[in-house]
C-alpha cells in the first residue's frame, strides 16, 4: 500500500522569479533559506510522487470553463508557460497517471466530482516551489488544481474534506509508493485590485497560529470570517486547508513567515506532522 510520507506548504508569488534580481538582498536570503529548508524536509521524506495542490493562473482554464477542482491524470505535464520563467529546467514534467486516476476514482466514491485533465500546463504556482526547493531529481507530479482565483470558490470545509479524502485514497492505493503532498499559494496578498501590494500580516499570523493549533472547526470559522478581506490572493489558503486535511488536522511546523513587500505576498513555508 502507498504511504503518505509528508505534507508541506509554500507560497509561490511570481515576483520570486520574475523580479528575483531586484528583490532586496535581505529578502532574497530569507526566501532562499526558507525554500532550502522546505526542500530539505521534502527530500528527507523521500517521496516517489509529489501531489501538488495549486491554483491555475488562467493558463489551462478561463471564465468559460472554470472547474472547482481538477486532477491532472496525464503521463506528462508541460512546464511553466510564463515567458519570464524560462530558467525552470523542466519543460516536460512526469505525471503519475496510476495514482492520479486512483485519486479521482476515490473522490467519485466519496462524494466529490472533480474535473480531470489528461494534459495540463503547470504554471508558476506549481513550479516555483518545486524549483526553489531544489528537488533534483524531481519526482513525478500529480497536479490538483483548486479554483482560488474567481468566486464562487470551493467551501473551506470542503477543501479540508478533500484533503482527508486524498489521504485515505493514498492509503488505499494498491502499490508500494511514498507520496508527499505540497500545497502552494497564499498567504495574504492582493493582485490587480485597489489594495494591490497590501499584505495583511495580522491575518497571516492568526492563520498560522490556527494551523499550528490544529483545530479544524476553529480554523474554518476564522477563514470564513477573514478570508474575503485579506486580499484576493489569500483565497489560495484553501490549498493549505486541503493539506491540513491530508495531515488530519494535526497541526503544523512553521518553517518561516515574513510579509515580503518586494514580492507583494505574506510568504509562508511549513510542514505538517504526519
Ligand atoms: Fe497564485
């Protein structure tokens, strides 16, 4: 049977790549140290497959076709299409269709109806964390896209339930496989709206405190009250909630948090107890 060997989270603000050279050296150092520690923890878990939960930033989907959750079941995925992300060394990324299809089947058996894609392009949301974490060789990826970009969003409690379903699905996979989950996005940030560039540090720190406490109902209550006013990018915290569910709400260990004005994002990095 497969084994869930680690659950992780990382921010993925695009300025981390597209403006790296103009970020203040102090923040570059902090980000480098955080990504390196994230990578150390992922490598220590020795995953054969990485399930990465990220939004899609209008690369695969649009307002005409916007699934709440989509699982990439293909043999391969495309590397990031963003023209400013050419440094990423993988133009083709290996998938894991057996595990991905199993997750979809388990989801359908357990009251979820995800969309599926046999060919996804994995944008900076997927690729910044795996690149900056220095995962080499890069394990096959099962991408799971959450709609964090445009309302209506998946309910917070359903994101948590998706995570617990995912962990159950991994445990039921009929093959010897070490599986890690990486949720990417958040924490607070605001893109293309009047509050562009604002970081809600109070929200971020309370969010982290509640993930550390590991009390899912209290976390849902907090997020339902505060998420809508923490900047549109904060909706990506839903991915962290799914990771929290995969870790059975046991609480997590913060690697680093800083509100980094140069990348417009409250940047958080963490791993859960599994
Ligand atoms: Fe994003």
